[in-house]
């Protein structure tokens, strides 16, 4: 299959020899979004961008990333108008609010099952994020592209089957997407190949972590580290995704 603009990131991700190509893509998208929101291009000064960030806000995880990224002025501008929007929304919620009437059965209902309008609103705000939303749209397109390439490009399929596998999170997404994207015949080939790949990947990580433990035995102090020096961060990534040892991505003027 001839390489096209939309296939390049996937090919690059698998050629990076990462524990999970989709973690590799996720990191790149997130860094691009941080640059877009807070970088030297000053997107935060554009009215249409700020209108979107004011409305959608950011989740706790990405607020932390934005703080670590730096650019005090950019963060301040985003917060200034976002707070104005949040206060307007909050005041609207307060005006509509009517406390529910208490009853005896309320005392036996778990707090998590209650439907307090303010609680629902704050939960929606906590889960709304400008960066998450754009990442989700882009990520879904890459999943679509993965299956287009997997079905049509034998070289790509071979590269996938000889890769280091995926983190469990992204592997689950692949399996979910495989059901509607593949025919019964294709599934009969895809799932056994991916299960074998993941099992071998998990065994490899387990062996690396186990050898790291053995290296702390004084009898092995002069033995070779083999592939275990970075086994902890790779082991964590394989289970939940991400890069535990990655340096902070920061603002470049």
C-alpha cells in the first residue's frame, strides 16, 4: 500500500519500536495540542479558540499538563475568560436549582446514586476537556486507519505482528474496533495473531521485571542487566498506557 499523508503517523509509530504504538501517537497528539493551546502561535488569543476552551474547559489531568508546560500568561488568559463563562453557567444553575424534598428512604440511598442537579453539573464540567475531546476525535481516525492498512497492506500487517504489542488500554480499543471493521474470515486471523503477540509481549515484560528483581541479589551484582534497566516504566506502560518516566513537556519560546 503506497504511503499517504494519513498513514505516515501509524507507520512512524510502529517503526519507533515502542511498547505501544498508540501510546506513541497519543503522546505526539497531546504534545501538539499543548503547543496549539499554549505555544508560541498564541492560539489562546484567537476568539474562536477561547470560545471553545471557555465552553469545554480542561480536565484535571490536562490542567496539570498545562501548568507543567509553562507559559504563565497563556494559562492566565485561558483561565480568565473560562472563569467568566463558568460563573455565568454556575449562576444559571443556581437560579434553576430547587432542593429535593427529604424523605425517610433518602437516608438509605447511597450518595453516588443521588441526582442532585448541582452535583450532575459539576461532574459534567469535571469530565469536559478541550484537549481530551480533540484527542478522541483524532485517535478514532487513527483506529480507522489502522484497520484500513491492516486489511490492505501486507507489509504493515507484518510490521504489526512483529511489533512489541500494545498497552492493555489500547489493545482493548483495537479489539472493540475489530468487531465492526473486520469480516468473520479476517477476525479468524486477526484475533489469534493479536492474542499471540500480546501474550509474548506480556511474557517479555514479566521476564525483564523479574530479572531486575534478581539483579538486587548480591550474587548477581556483576551480571548483565540484559533488557531490565527500564523494565519498571515499560511494565507500567504495558498495563495502563502512557510514559511514567517521560520528562515534562514544556513551553518553547
